[in-house]
């Protein structure tokens, strides 16, 4: 088994255990965590998109 698969399995087991221990309180916690992660990812993608546009514009101007 590859390292990523091992980590995924461990994470999955921990997730199930925490969900079981926290019961109904787990859903709001998980939703909040996911929202935070998505916001960070969205910000990173916006930064990368800006860099890509700048690079594309620079290369387009050089080829003229």
C-alpha cells in the first residue's frame, strides 16, 4: 500500500471515530472546517489565475 493510501485510511478511520464520538455536533464542525478549506483554496486559485494571466499577457506582448 502506498503512503498516500495509508494516510487516507488513517484519516478515514479517525474521521469515523470523531463523528461517532461527537455525534450530532460533528456535522457543524465539519461544515465549518470544509468552508474554511474551500475559502483558502478559492483564494489560492485566484492568485494562480492572476499569475497565469500576467504570464500569458507578457508572453503575448513579447511575440508581437
